[in-house]
C-alpha cells in the first residue's frame, strides 16, 4: 500500500466520511485489536467464506441497499 497501511487508511477514510464502512480482511488475528481501534465496521479472517461476507454485510455500521440480496438473509 505504499507509504501507508490499512490501519492508517481506515482512519483517513473515516475522517473524510464517518459513514464509510471498512471491513478488514486478514490472515493475522494479532492485528484484530489494532483494527478495532480504528473504528472499522468489521473484521474477518482468511480464508473468506460466503457466510462470513454475509455476516459482515449484515453488521455494517452504515448499511446500504444492494441488488441481489435479501436483507433478511
């Protein structure tokens, strides 16, 4: 990511727009505490699963409607 990292990018995005949904995807659970401290909407570990994605979308801080899904799924 060049001169920044995901933690700093999340903070910057949330400063620009507090309604931004940031969900971290990583293989390293040890980053979870740092990730939560940034104000992210979610955190999931690799390998990613369809159910894991659905869960993160259901729990977004600032939900949005998206085509092809049922909010009750």
